[in-house]
């Protein structure tokens, strides 16, 4: 039985509302795809959402062509995302376990402060990080950006992992220890396998953050060959006049969407479940 | 409780790496910013800087190109517009999906959440394309009704409207996610009881469902508020604060002063102002979050 009874009119309004905003959600992306997949000569005229002919020229153009940004910016973004995911996963697992299994009042108080800080989105960290990395000599290195992103995702990751570990019965661990397993063996054989779903979610959210990052690499990585696609795509926008190379910009954006959408499709259920709790992840 | 490998020190040993990471790359940068906001540091001179007291704040507050009050107004319009739009849309969709069968619901949810995972800067490019005077969907659609092309991003009010719409697109997903989570936790019994008592759907929503999710709703509002305040990527991709600072928010001002003008001191003082506003909201967030997290885990 349905939870609430709706009249015919209410169903109609609901259907219209859902459909209208479904269009709002997907039309912009369809427009990008449509521009990206049509021949460059048709990008100005005729304008219609369904191109009269399809081509992959823009995609290959942005990846391999003389005017393209090449594969490197995408490789760089993947490198930042994956490194940040790895560091976040390790730090969050360690911290989450400590919080879940040991009774530490001071540690928890400290982490509440950190959670508050992590809630501040990356824009207000641009200037502070620029100052820190310039003063410490990490300016222009990828380590600086990766560690900055990992730190941003770790505070929330610790909380999510603490939740994961709390759901694993402590008796499982105690049983393993009574059977003679040491703490490290218990960790490897009992705890980590059970915590994998949680770790996967934390790592995924961190990867998406790193792959999507723009403002920090824009400012912290001046070297063109180390920049991610988000920064590299800017070359298609000339600020003077309306010199925007839309076919290549749209094609580049489309390529950039593929990994996040793939990851999202695979982990969607889990992400949605913890996403509500981890509301701060996307600032 | 399980005895760790290193006795009582175990939890702290486990925390060394995460806490070090958080201290160095989250806390320390902010502490440095507070210090630098009182110095005359520039991009070329970060060490041995001169103390200038509150002069940077004075300079920022009394600047006339753009006026600080103008920047504040733009920030407020952008933030409040985004906040109201994404709250209304996210909550509306969550309520609509709540009454839909589970199978259809998760399929629709997946589509609605797509913008949530896209890079803010790509969202910026996407909407810049939508509002492109020549090949954008906005003008194409209006053109069908005989409206002549509009230069959306070069006029102050239409540019602000375009930015707000784009940021609502970027931000409603998180509200949908949070509110849906809360709706799933509302006991079906109280909803059924209201129906049995003869309450209409609208009345059930107003009197039973919305009060039940109030704390989560507040949480979603705070998230939307702080992310609106700190939006940088999207505005940078769409207008860069132009035309003539007309869409320059505090986040962009921070960037312009620090990186483009090279005035670290003034950039840091804008950051301090933005940080203080955000932190106050963040503390409220953590208080609510802690209360909610207990229910979830």
C-alpha cells in the first residue's frame, strides 16, 4: 500500500513537477553533449538539440589534435584524485578505528573542531594554502595540492569510518584475539574486509573531489604540464570578446564527466546512503 | 574494548597521521591567514613582513573599485538566491519522490543527482554555454517565441540571475540527498495515522512530515548557505566577477586581491572576514550534525 493517498490532480501535479525538473537536470548536459558530438561547422547553425550529423572529431581533437589539451591534464587529474583517495582512505581508517574502539573524550573534542573546519569549503582555503605552501616551499608541487585535498576529505572520512567500525561487533575482534591472533592479523583478516564498503565510499568521495578540483591547482600549480583538465580547459575561453571554442570546450567537459559518472553509477546506492550524512563533502 | 598493540598509547598512535594531516593542511593555513591579515605581505615578500595592524581591513572596507558594500551585496544576493532556490527545489523533489514507488524513486534519484558529482568549474562552462548569446539553449528557447537574443552574462541583473540558476543546479542535489535521507527515517506510522485521521496530503506534509525533518532541513540549509558564500569555481568559469566587478563575490575578491594584485595582506583580511562568517555557520552545523549523526549510526 502506498504511504500516502493522492488524488488524481495531485498525481498530475507531481508528474508535471518531476518531469519539469528532470528536464532542468538533464537538458544542460544534453546541450553540452550535443555541441560536443556535432561537427564544428554546425556549432553555430543550425541550432537544435539533436545534431543533424554526429562526429567524434571534437573528442579526438581535444585529446590528440594540435589545438587539444592532450591526455596529460586528464592523467594529472586522475593522479590527484587517486592519490588523494588513497591518503584519505588510510588516514580515515586509522582515525575512525581509534575513535570507534577507544574511549577518548579529548580526541573526540579535537575532531569536532576539525569537522567544523572541514565544513569550510575550499574557496576560503585558497589564500591560506597559497601562503602556507609558498612559505614551506611546496608551492608548485603536486604533493601540496594532493595533501590539501586529502586533508579536506579526511575529517569527514574519519567520522564515516568511525560509524563503519562501530557497526562491526567488537566480539568478532575479541574472538579472534582469544584464538591467538595478534592485533595486526586481526586488523587484516577480520576488520579490514568488513570495513571495505565504508572505505570504498570514503575513497570515492575523495576521488571525486580531487578529480573535480579547480581553484587549488589554478593557484598552486603554475606549471602547465602538471595542471589538471579543469585548469587546462580554460585555454578555450578568451576573455576578450566572445572567443570561446565551444566544440572543444564541450568535448573536453564531456570527457571529464565520464570517470565521475562511471564511479557514481557503480557506487550510487552506497553514496546515496551515506551522502545524506556526509553532506559537507561537496562545498 | 580490545587491547591494542601498544597498550594505552594505541589510539593516539593511530591518530598521529590523520591529525598531522589535518593540522598541517587544514588548521595551520587558517592560523597563518589570521597572522598575515595584519601584515603588509605581498606575493613576492612572504618573510620578514611588516606589521600593519588593522590597516588591511581598513583598506578593504574603504576600497572603491569595487566598493566593499557592493561586493557584500553581490555575495548576499548570490548566496540567498542559491539558498532559497536549492532548498525549495531539493525539498520539493525529495517530497515528490517520497510518495513514488521505491524502484522508480531510485532511478529518478540517480538522474537528479548527476549534477551533484560534476566539477563546479565544468558546471560553470555548461551554464555559460546555456546562456551563450548565439548558441545557448536559453536564447534558442526564447527565440522560438520571437524574443531577440539576450546578452545574459554581460548585464548585471541577468548575469546574477544566470549565476544563481547555475548554482541552484549545482547545489540542489545535496539538499535532495539530505532531505531524502531524513524522509526515509520518518516513521511511516505517524504519516499513516494522520491519513487515517482524515488529514489531506498537504496538511500531512505541513503538520507531520516537515516538523519531523526540521533538524535535517536546518542542516541542509546551512550546507547550502556556506557553500553559496564560498562559491568560487562556478563564478570564475562563468563571469570571473565581471562585467566590471558586477558579479564579484567575496570569494572572488579574495582571489583577485591575493593572486592578481599580489596583496597577500589584503587578500588575507577578506579571507578572515569570510572565514569568520563561515565558521559561525559551521559551528551551528556541527551542533546539529552531531545530534543527527547519533540517530544514523
